[in-house]
C-alpha cells in the first residue's frame, strides 16, 4: 500500500491548493512509517476546502504516526467551509494515532 492516498487527487503532499466543489466515495486505506489518509486529501496545507464532501471510509495505519480524517488526514493552514463527511474514520499506530470526522490532525503553523 502507498501512503498519503486520496480518491480525488493523489499527491504526497498538497501545499497552497484549494479543493472546491469536490466529493469522494468508496474507501481509502494508507499504511507506512508515517501514514496520512483523508477522504479528499491525505496531507493538506495552505489551501481551503470549500463546498465539498466525502462518504469514503478512511483507514490509516502507521508504524509510528497515523493521521486519518473524513476530509483530510493532516491539515495545516487554510479554512474548511461548507463541507461535510459521512464516513467511518479509523487510525492505528504504535506511537501516536489521530482520527477525526473532518480532520485527523490540525497543525497550526
């Protein structure tokens, strides 16, 4: 399995990217040393998520750290506006595990 997966777009890390009027269905599974999984974005920083939703089930399993979120597994700066998530979200790791209905972990940079 690859790390940092997202059904809409795949890229290891997304910086300064806006996600607007998007949705995802299905399932997302990510595993690895540090794992990020989200319904729309695994790792997202510096952009907004607007008018979007996810019904994808999300599971993240990391060796040390794991981040799972209904919309984004790891979310830095930016805003989330008019979004929803109606999915199951699970995270498992040996050291630290984060899971949330919209965002697994919010990093305030």
